[in-house]
C-alpha cells in the first residue's frame, strides 16, 4: 500500500465545498482549493460567483477588492470584473483591452454550502452534487463549523473511512465503546463513492447523544462517502434488541434518538485541508441548545483527529521511503482510493490483494 507523495494530484473534477453559505456576505472571500487561489463574491442578485483570485493586470488578489453593485473591483488599480470574470471597466480608459479577463469557476450554492468545481468546467454536472439536506429545512435544527488541518486531504479521507479509530482516538470526547474498534462495517459501492453501515449492539451511545439515548442502546450508523471526500451520515440510537429485530439491517422500530451529520473535506494545498461539518437533529426531538452541544462535542473529537492526522503527516514527510502495513479494516480506504484514481485524481491505488493475515502484496 503506497502512501501519498507531496506532488500527488487532486481529483479536481468533483464538486468541493469552498465555504459555508453564511460566511459570504457583502465582501469578497478568498479561498484555496487544490492549490488554486479563488475569490467568491455575490452578484447584484445575491448569486455566488467564483473567480481566479488574481487580477489580470498586476496579479493583485481580487479578494482584497470591493464588491460594487454585484461586480468586483480590484483595489490596486481599480479594474472591475463581472461575475463571469470579464473586465468591464479600466479607470482612465474608454475601452477595455481585449483578453482582459480572469478564469471563472462553476459554482453552486446548495445545502448551506458553496460548492466549486475546480476542474474541467465542461464536466461540471450539478446532478453530481451530494444530496445533503438544506441547513434551513424546517423539520431539522443544524449547527455548523469548519477546521483546518496541516495535512494532505487523503489522510482525512482515510480517517473517515475507518471508524475503528473511535475507540482509541475519541475515548475522551465521544467516549466510544471498545466495540467500535472491533465490529467491522458492511461496505457497498454507490455511484462515485461507498456506503458504510454497521450496528454497535448493547453499548453506550456516543457521548454526544448519551443523555438522550440512555445508558445502553443498539446503535445503527450508516453513511455515504462520496468523491472527493463528502460524508452524509445517519445515526439511530435504538432500544436494545433493535438490531436483532431488524435482522441487522436498517432499523425498523425501537428508535430512541436519530441524528444526521454532514461533513466535507476540501484539499487546499499538498499539505493543508479544510474540514467542514454540520450537526443535524430533528426539531421535534431536540432544541437549538442540544444541537449546539452535539456540535461542541464533535469539535472536541475533530481536534483529537487533527492532532493525530497532523502527527501522521509529519512522520510520513520524515520517512519518504516508508510504506504502511494494510489491514482488513482498510478495505473501504482501498476501495475509495481506487474510485478517486479512476476520477483522475492521481491518487495511488493500494495495489495487490489482502491475504488472510491482513498483509498487502504490492504489484
């Protein structure tokens, strides 16, 4: 199994979260996606535009500019660009030079996030946008935040595809039962991703829901993990015995508490990534304060992830010839890396096949 080299390419032909919708107001916002500097702003109708964050004149960041009636003025020499990246005004000139434009990116605002397609614009199909529920859905309460990691985004991807780490990394935050480290999920293929499901039977609920679910529960968790790194998860805490009653399929009854979580990983550079996350709880079961508490516990857990993943990155950078040992628990990681490679992301597949002892034979 190969680890990623700093020069590994990104799977650019995917929708990636650039920002949370509430973070973009009347001023432009600069973001970095797959090594590209991009500026976001709203046009006169409130629609989001995404342009190359570099003025065509002297390379000044347009994110340092000003939005004027839905167009973006560079505050170095005053050139104005429309939402398509075309320069429409040059101060002191009657005409605009031919070719005075900057790259524009396909951009869509959906589900409380702003999505940018950094790759070939001709392949930017809105039907490929993940089907996350809108954060203003009247039946659900949401709370969201983000966190930056100084690590290649693939390490965050791998972390979300192997929840066996919950029993070890998140013993303090989620207070995860040891069963999370031993019960393997069911993994199936879906378009551009994987579906990961499991029951944790007769064990305490994760700390974020323990007060609501009670001391013991059967926990059903299922999530879709989509390219390049978008997680759409449901967790149902049920009365003990619910797993057996459902024949270890999706819950049929006995549900105590249900919640959702939406997360997205956006590669910024070869050594930095942004992690977006949303806690989603049913409005008829909890209040805003409870949702904020769930988010706070999740943030504590993600800080634990951050410490571990950034330490991983340092060790990988310090040992360029090192190769990791693959285990059967890595099945989802191996499958997802293959999906990304097929999308042209340049990520290496793990190669070979797992033998009975969990080792991997390189090709």
